[in-house]
C-alpha cells in the first residue's frame, strides 16, 4: 500500500468537493511547514511523517488537476430547491413554448 494517511486515500478524495479538497490541502501544507520547522530545530520524532504529508499533498493536487481536465468526475452536489416562480414567469414560459411550436 502507498504511504500516506488512510483518511486521504484516493477513494476518499473522490468523494470530496473542490472546496473540501482546498481545505485539506491547506491543512496538509500547514502540517508540512510545522514538520519542516521541527526537523530544522531537531525536535522531529517521525521523519516518515514528512514523506506521508508530501504524498497527501501530491494526491490532492492530482485529483484537482484531473477534475480540471475532465478525467475525474466531480461528486454530485446536493440538489438545489427551485424557487417558486411567479405567474408572470409562468406566462412568459408558456408564451415562449407556443411560439416555438
């Protein structure tokens, strides 16, 4: 199995929306910064964690880029409730349909 956190596996990242991915990316970059700081000061206990976080960041970037290119589908958003239309818009829609027919 690939090194990285189990909560950021590729199957989990597929279910996240782009906003959530951006949030996870921000958290991972913050953690990487803290790990590098600990490494520089000699306080880092787990050097493997740096590698895990780097791979998580790469996974997030990959999912975002694949969605941008259309390779990977974005998760379906929650359905938005339609507003009640007024009589004027209903009449305009009906008039437009009769003109098309």
